[in-house]
């Protein structure tokens, strides 16, 4: 199932990134992260959240998405990082 262009616009807007990052930071502040090494992100889209988690917490990320176009954009943006797959 592919997302429509309109859906991708709303999901991938740059304004969403910082808000999502803040939500994730607040949620993970309540969790003991010392044993977390790898994270699976289902529905990773263009990879912004995976990249944020990699940079902020040094996790290895495995992102999956049903939309091949989203995966291609994530790979283009972040594919050089061995901890992002």
C-alpha cells in the first residue's frame, strides 16, 4: 500500500520532526535506556525518527516501511550510517 502524495506531505513535513522528537524524548525519559542497543521502527517513512534516535541515544536502528518510495528517500538521506538500516 502506497501513501498518496497528500498523505506523504502531511506525514513528512519538516514541522513535524521537532515536535515528534520532543514527544519521543519525553517518553524515553521515563525508560531505562541502558540495555537498549537496537530499535525496530515500524513505519519509518523517510527515516527522520530513526536518525534522531541514532544521534540522540546512539541506538542501532532497523527501519521498515511498506512504501518503497519512503524507504528510498530514507536510504538516500541516511544510508551512509552503518547504524541505520
